[in-house]
């Protein structure tokens, strides 16, 4: 057993940069490279993609990432774990196997973890949404997907069976990082304090460039150098679960007590009870200490027994949004923009556009904070009008953008740069599902079995 396991974060979301992951695989002396690529809505969008193409539904950057990182990862003995399988881990594994074969990497063992898709169970069960209290059955004809947050166990099983690459669907973000630690250090799945500290490790690394200064940076207050070449983090994890967060020395960014503390609190509701599928983590005794430049030690995470339920994200179609935008510039820009909004507001009423919600924004003036904090004295010399409405149909949504477009010739002087869009709204709520209804498994996809 190794004294230290080095884990790199190769992505913090689906569209993240690819070159920092290659840099980690090449120069990070890693044991594992983890790509965390799923957000709440991402898997619902992937489910829609799979409906249109049974061989689709995995992360759109999977091929680009694998082609970039597989050769150097295989050369350096770096194992890869990722939820880039999204709605179709088997297809992602098959695609990765084909890429590996094309690259001449025939010795890799690739596993797919499934079992998170619990749509059938959710539709059969008398469940209520945690957020609204509504009965799930009332949304049945609009539900797109239902995916349970799996824990580390199936990934641990795949690694124990020799997997070099593990591709999953919906797995809790920290569990992607705790799994290789459980495997390497032989931790028990009921060692709650150690799993609590392991969750600290995963939470620090899961958002990649956030902990190395990306999301932290604020010029003049929190300066971070060389963000254009931001490096992603490396975690040096000991057998007791303590971690030193660092980065490749030549990479941009910074690892400090402050960057780690901000990431530690990111998206945490109750630091004493951070619910995860593997453990209820307790961050209240965590200690963060700078040991050297770009080297921060984090320890003290604890945990309690896991719950008997798993969170399930249920995504459903919630109408359509139609949007139109137009810009005004020069003296009087704000006055003309406000007149444009008044015109569109009245036009939507006159023509009977059926909306359940409407927004009228002046981007750069009141779009974020409303009129209460809008500039009163020194009006900006340029402003962008945005009108957005929620409707029941795509046809009705399109009418919102159309009314903005007609401002070209029927509205105030000087409008330009119109854009209009119509998009389906995918909303997400959660249910809690008893663990016995979720059965995660892993399967291998052999490269030799794949056709080129």
C-alpha cells in the first residue's frame, strides 16, 4: 500500500478546459485523474440526447478529452475516473474503447457503472418532491429523467477488478474522489470519520480550477496570477485521509488557505451535516494550514452514519422560454431602452401572447439587482434590452423574441444587434428514495470486442 495517493482534478464541469488535465497527466505524477462533469441539469439534457440517439447521451467532450489524455495517462500509469458517462455510461465506455484501440492502447480495462437511472421506480412510487411538496405523479407525463446519486462502492468494485478507466452516470461529486482512496487504503465503508474526511478531499477537488484560484480571483482584492494558464489541483492524500492541496509548479493560479476555505464552503448548506451517499460528513472541525507556497494541508473532517435514502434528481419539461435582446448606445441610450421595453410590454398584451412569467431587463442597468440599485445619475452610454417570457409551447415562446426584433423599424432610434431564441425549459426537483430500490453495478467493455 502506498503512503500517499496523488489525485488530480481533470474537470470541474462538462465544458471545462482540456489542456490542464493533459498537463496533470503529464507532469502531476498522478495515481488517478478524475473528471467531474455533471451538474443537476446536465444529465437531463443528456437523457434527451439519448432519446434522439441510443448511442448518445454521454458527455459531448468525452471524445476530445480521451483523445487528448489517454496516451499520456497510459504512458504514466494514471487511472481515470469520470461521470462523463452521464445518461449512457455503456455507450461512453464503448466509445472510449474504440478511441483506445485507434490509439494503439489495447491493454486498457474500461468499466461502466450503471444503476443510477431510477426513472421506472420513481414513476411507480408514491413520492413527493422535497422542494415543492408536490406529488411526483402529477408530473408523470413531463418527467424526462430520474437519477439517483450513487456513492463510491461500484467504482471501488471496478478498481478492485483492475479497471484502468471507470465511467459512471450520476455519482455524487465527492464519491468520484473517495472511491480510489477507499480502494487504495482499504478503508471500511462504515468508517464514518475517515469517509467524512475523504468527503472533504472530494469536495476540495471536485470543482477543479476553483480551488486553484479561478473562481476565487477578484482584481485588487484577491489577485491571482496567470489565470489564462490556470492549473488544476492535485491532492496528495495520506492513509488517514488528510490532504495537501497543490498544483503543478509551472501552472498558473494559486493554492492558498483562502482558496481552500472558499471551496470548502462552496454549496454547503450545513457544515455539520453534509449529506452524501457514503456518509453524513461533518466539516465543523476541519483545519486548513498553509505549509508552503501552493501547498495547503486540510484535515479534521469527520462523519456520521449514512442515511437510508438516496437523493434522486428528477428532471421534467417545464414549458418554454422565448427571449429577445437588442442594444442601444450613445446619449439617451437608457431612455430609449426603457421606451423599447414599454413598447414590447404593451405589444405582448395587445397581441395576446400567453406567458406565465415575463422579465423586462436592462442589462448593465437593472438586470441583476433591479431598479433599487440601478444607476440614477450617470447613465451608461450603452445598454442591452432583454425580454424573456415563459410559455406553454415553443410557438408561443417564439412570439416574444419576434416582438423584440420588430423594434428594428418600429421602436426607438438606434437599436441594433438583435438576437432571439426559443428553448425548452428543463426544471429539476428532488426526491428521497430508499436505498434498496437502487442497485449500482459495473461492467467491463473489452477493447478487443469493439469494432473500429
